[in-house]
C-alpha cells in the first residue's frame, strides 16, 4: 500500500483503504488526499497588494470600496454571489455550505470585498452558512451527518446559473440558491454510492456526479435529470411573477424565473433555478475505481435559448406548454427552435490515484430525451415521477439512452483538476497534473457528438505546482478580441500559492501563461473562480484559501459602469492600484468558520 492513498505502488485498488477513505472525503484527511499537502509559506519576493478602505453602504447592510459618492439611484444594479464548500470547524453547527456576495454594482459604487448578501443578512446568524443549509433544516428533513464534497453550477453566460448543485458525503445531492433563486430540490444516493465530484451541463439539463461504489469497489458517474420551473406564475407581471408558496413533492417556492418553462421538463435547457431532480442511473467507468473530479460540456451557447423577437428572453414561457403540438413542432426539423437546445455532450472524469482520465459520450442521453419531447408520438413526458417507468425514464427502463465511455486514457502524472471549453468551434478538455502541467485534449465536434477520432492529447502548458483548480475566464482586461469562456482558463496552483491565466491559441492546441497573481495574504489557494460581468465590467476573482480559512477577492482590471457614473467607459473606468509590477489589487476577505476548498460564483439577477 501507499501511505494515505487508496491504491498500492502498482496502481491496484486497496479495498480496505478505499472503504476507509470514502467517509473522509469531506474531512481534513480527505482534503489532503484530494488536494495534497498545504504549501510552505515563504513570502520572500511576494508583494502585499494594495487594499482600499471599506465604506459603509447607506441604503442597506454591507460595504463598498470603489467609486462613489453614494447616490439615491441604484443605477444598473448587478451582483455576483458564491456558494462555498468548506470543512466546518464545528460540524454540529455548520453543514459546510456558505453563500457570499463577492461583488456588487450599486448606487454609483462597486463592492469588491466578499461579504454576507445584504438581502438575506437578517435571516443569518452571522456565519458563513446559509439558513437553508444549516443543521436544524437538515435535521428536520432527516438528512444530517453529511458534509459537502463538491459544488457545481452550469457554465457560461451571465444570469443562467444562479443555483448550485451540492454533493454531500452521505449521498445527498441538493440545491443551493440565493434571494432570487430559491427553488429547492434534492435526491439521495444509496449508502454505498459516495460522491466525489459534480458537474452540471451548460444549460442545467443534467448533473453528473462521480461516485465510489464501496460495495462493488468501482467508479461510476450518477446521471441526475434536472428541471427549472415556474408554477402558477402571472405571465403579465413585468416584475417577474408571483411566488405561490405551494409545496408539492420535491419542489416549492416558484418564481417566474426570467420566462422559465410553465411546466416541469427535466432534461431540457432551463434558467438554472432547479426545482426537480431524479437519478436516471449510473455509468460504469472501465478501469477506473476512484474518480475524483468531473467536467462536462455540451458545446451549446446559453444565449441560443434566447428569443430575439422577445428582447432576448428565455424561450420557456413563450413555448409552454409543450403539450401544444404546434409549439412542440417548432423544436423539430427546420422549426424556428430546432437549434435552441443541446444535442450531445462529453464528460471528462479524472482519477488522481489511478492516474487516468475517462471520456464519456452523452449523445445517447440527449438524443433519446429530445426525441420524446419533440417527436410526433404521445406526450409521455407529462407522467412525471420518481419510479422507473415515470418521466424522465431511468436507464433501467430505457437503456438505449445510457451514455457510453469513449475511452479511458493513462496519464504519466496524477491529475488534480479538469475543465472543458463551453462552446465555439474548437472543443477541448484541460487536465491539470500534479507536477505543474496543463494537458490539452481534443473532444471532437461536441455539439454533433462526433468525438471518436479526436480524444487525444494535443499539447501541454507549464503551470505552477499542484494546480488544484481550473476556472473559466469571464473577461480579459487587455484582450477584448478573444472569447475568454473558451480561450482562457484560470489556474490555482496550491503548491506555488499563485493564480495564473492561461490563454490558448486559436486552434486550441497550445497556450501560455499571460498573467500571474501572487499576494502575501494568499496562504493556501485551493480553488479560484472568476466573477461574471453583466452590463458593467467587474474584473474580480475569488479564491478559496483553505489554511487561511477565508474567501478572498482580487481585482485585475478597471471597473466600468455601463451607466457611466463614477467609473465611466469614456475615462477608462476605475483602474486598479497595482503593486510590485502586478496590475492588481486586493479586494478584501471574508473569514470562514472552517476551511474553504471549493467555490462557484455567478451573476444573480
């Protein structure tokens, strides 16, 4: 056996070690197994970045740092929020899931310090643990003794991914929302299926959860069908609909979520306020017993679900209900909506211990489900439920929809993180490995599902040691000609205590580090996320500092208010005050009641 691992020196699974590690994956021991040892803190040559003074916001709780003075007009208000997974100091009080505001443009000011969301502060007890994720709530539901293992959102455009999917060590998979996205849904995996990672498809059709099967001693991917929903909403309410307070099975508290579907349609694009979940089944991964992380792409741009003739609103409300044959027909053949939903996808799974990566073809799943919704047969999707023969059907009932494994490849170093492009003409997977390498893999033509000949390594980029997190880049302050969602990725290198921006060539087969962030305050960066930029530019990222027990923000470019004001585009906005040759500044930190190791941020409408 290898000390602290679940395989021996030949890479073979050690059953006792595997079963012993599974319940610890959300504990300190499991974090060490998944992410390695904490780095040695040596600040020689590392600057202490400039920090602005905090100013009190007079219109509500919270602080701001950039712009001003505060005006009576809120302006083009926007906010980004983060769901944080952390190892709680006191697990009897905290479930280890936090909800933070990481940025806000508000009343002629910009807040770049992570803090409690002012909209919900009155419902909190002053800690990083949102009220619908505290122990009392879960005790009532009979779902205690679960700590978070992974957090995921859909990926891509601003405003589509307000809800996160959280996997707990005890098999609970549930939603984490915000003040405007608070539908609730959950499922529970069997006791022998221990989650290790989560990914959500581009427009929240499915959650994919890597699991260790401690009975069969094998690795799998659980496929969970998702649906957003508005129920009994007033379509004429320009403020977004009326909550009904109805509780019905696995979902409650409906809103007209940006013209969401007026029905429950699992497996179709939605606005990310998830209300329904169902486990369809499990995909076996040949030759992989201990998967540690997963990424997914459908190659589908979320903006394609918008209707230009409706000022860019989501298509759901206009084309509900799908029991209307004319509306359903518009999604087939050459219909007006035939290209407004995903047709295929690829998931990439890594196993750190086994030094492997697996590529999974999701086309069978999308093809079958789409054929039921948009075919000419009966509207069987109205028989919604959790049994095998109710919609959406399980793999046991309709096995033809089961995704298939394209290939499992061996790596020469231990993989530590994985990410994929989202859409565009070049589709790639990026796999980080422990020694400091970012490997580039082809994914074929993801939107059409033609991948068989292209899933090979295309190139490598040297990055920092032990890169534990890869995040999609949302904007670049110096190169507005690239599409950062597909051509740039942020790398958190825990071993070297730094964040790097890697930009890829137009063919996707090579890349280079174009920017590096280091700060003496950054003790142990395990995870990084880039904030969405809505009408205005934020240029702010967030770091989960594990040993430092904080979530910290850094700004790497000018804040530009779309409405002008204190940071107008005409004057270049409000620039950063750089330090030590880095054109970046420290935005502030929020101290956690535990050690954060994962975060997912998004614009919250």
